[in-house]
């Protein structure tokens, strides 16, 4: 994971937010920088399932 302390704090806060209603979180960044690792770690920490999206060939 590359320099994701700020993102980890924000994502962890998002995961335990108890406000009512639907919310959407977005993790973005350059390829191969640890986004999936970050989400897998969050799911392992919170006991939540991890379900990655299908990969599209030819993605940039």
C-alpha cells in the first residue's frame, strides 16, 4: 500500500458512519497503488464481505 493513511482514515470513518440513508464511497487513484488492498483490509477489519466488480478488458 502506497501512502494511504489519509484514505484509510476516511474509509474507516465511512465504514462506521451510523447516519441513516444510503451513501456511496469512492476509492480512486492510479493503477497498482493499493486500492483493492485497502478495500480488502477494510472488509477484513469490519467483517464485511468483499465483492470486486468484474474486470473489463482493454481498460485504461
